[in-house]
């Protein structure tokens, strides 16, 4: 602009005023940029992108698109800040939601659907599911209403007067106790597919909760004035255990059945349980006549119950690979070159774990913001997986391997990603062996450099390319079903998006 004005012989004061105006405009834009930077929320998840403004291109000129992610139908764009030389700044990754915020009505509807319909509904069930559940809900409505009157009748039959206020209070307390148990059963049912993924772990955890509930019930004898809250808490815990037992029973019986006889296997299994329950009841009646110590008797019976429960779930031989059995199989393959048999893999499976605790060294289907803190690490790792439908990386600060899935990933890609993640974890653990034991392995001073991480990933890619097919064939020879796996990957998927979007 000044050169044009000079060509037309503009007066000096005109040139000066024009330069001053440009300086003021530049200063105001810088002020806006700094203010926007200071006003941005510190959390990783930012609100919805605001509509483009005349200065938006200038304000975000230092932010560059890294990748995009989709989770439960919602998409996020990850951007990072670059310096003047074009390099990315460390810890500058920020996520921006590309979807409009849900209305309160939609949030409530999504919350309720997570409790009453299976994941993937309606595609995950056939068309008879809705009428069946509609009539089932109506049946339980009438059953619940009828239960109030039957409870009052039973209490009256054992000596409580119909007109007594104490009788009414006892009936109400009893009904509230049962109602609290049903609420607990409903809340825990949201675990959904975890009953399929971690069947044995949840089954044993449910039995632990059953004994905990029994212990709380016994505590009501010591503090009878707290009967209602303690009884409600005990019933909630015991109903959660009942949901776990019911949800895991059918898959276990399915593992025993050969052919279409699962109904017969289930019926006979329940009959055996009822016979043993009646025998245990008779045994306890005989013991109670001798007035034994309540605490001692409960402790001994609980130990026998939990020991039997642990051996019960260990004896089940399942043909599918969940995370625990997959870890056993891959670790054995990496160290010895062989895949354990069905019996070996199931016996070595870790039972005493809680599936809802994410303390595993391998995170499958992780979110981008959990796997990558620095954009340069992502850009360095990305070329290794351009031809794959997944990518893996290692976080030295968290000591975990993260496997990120792309939106085209199928079941075999998920299996391969999990295999690759365990291979990378093996290489990273080998590199840690040289670290002194007195030094924390999460110490940043001993964290692998970007070059070391690239070399480890390159080694893992080479090993996976030559050994993954061998692993699958040897696992199939041992009887493992490689066509279906229960690895429970996260729902986040990397998706492609152009800069303009």
C-alpha cells in the first residue's frame, strides 16, 4: 500500500497516517489473539467451534490440524500449536468438538437407552426383542404391584396385627429394602457387554459382593436401630451379585453344551444348584441348634464359599479370547514360540481382577488425547501405520502401550492391533531392563527418546509382519476361535478429515 501512494506522490502526512493505522490494526489483532488464548479453557476438551469471524483465520493461524476422532457418533478435531519455524510445541495438543451440544432431552434419552437396550441397538438384536421386552416390562409391573400385598399378608400371618402401626412400618421397611435391591440391580446392568468380555472376572467379583452383602446383613444384629439403611445397602449389593450371576450363567452353560441342548444343560445345572442349596440349608439348621459363634461360623462358611467360587470359574474352559486369555497366549508365543492350549490358557487366566479398573499396560481402542501428548510423536509414529487400520504407541509417563483404531478397522484389525501392542510392550520392557531398580521407570530422565521409540516401533512392525500370521494359525490349531474375540476395545476411532472441514 505505501508504494502505491508514493507512486501518486501522496503527502508525507498521508503515508504516516496510513502506517499508524496499520500498526493500530495489527496491535488490536494481537490483543485479540492474546485475550482469546487467555480465555480458552485449560481442559483438553474445548467447547463447540464458534462460527468463523473475520479475524478467526488470524487468531488460529498458529494452530494446525493433527487428526480427527469419532466416538459414539461424536467427532473431535485435534489441533496443535506450531512455532514460527513450523515445528510443534510440546504438550500443545487440544481437542475441539465438531458436534453441537446435546439438549437436556437428548442427554436424558441417551442415559436411559444405556440402561434398557443393548449396545448397538437396534442392529445388535432381531425384531422380536422390542415386543418381548415390552410384555416383560408389563409382566414385572403387575408382579411388583402384587408383591406389596403379598409381603403385607406374610407379615400379618406371622403375628403382626393388620391394624398395628408397627406392622405397617415393618412392611414398608421390608418393601423399601427390596426396592433398593432392584435399583442396585438396574444400575449394575449398565455394565452390558462386560459380562461377555470379562465373564470369569465379573462372576467371581459378584460372589465377593454376595458375601459382602451377607456380612452387612449380619451387622444389623449389632445396630438394630440402623436396620433400614444397612438392610437396603445389603440388598443392593446382593442384587448386584444376582445380576452378575444371572448374566454370566448362560455363556458358561453355552460353553458346556454340544449342539442345541443348552436348555437341558441349563435346567440340569440349576437343579444341581438347588439340591446343593437345600442340603446346605439343612446342614445349617443342624449346626444352629448347637448355638455356635455367629462370627466364626460365618467366617468359615464364607471362606468355603469363596474358595468354591474361585475354583468354579477356573474350571470353565472358554474357546474365545478375552483380554486376560489373549495376554496369556501372546506372552507365551513371544517368549516360547508356542500358543498355550485351551486348558492352559484358561487356567493361567487372571481371575482376581476387576474389569472396571483400567490399570492394564495395554489400552486397546484408546482416545488420541490419552495416547499422544506431543504432536511431534504422533507425526513420527504415523508413517509406520499408513497401510494399517490401527496404530500403536508408548507413553513413557504412564508406562502404557496405546493401540488406536481407525474407523475402517474390523475384528481382525482389532486382533492384530492388540497383538502388535503386546509386541511393542515386550520391546519396551526389554529396554527398561537396563534401568537401575532404584530408579522409577516413569522418571522423565530415563524415558525413551523419540528416536528410541521410533526404533522400537520399527522393530515391532517387522516382528508383527512376520509372526502375526503364525500366531493366528497356531492359536487356531490349539482350538482358539480366532474369528470372534472379546477384547473389549474402546469406542474411539480415528477418522479422516480435510483441513477445510
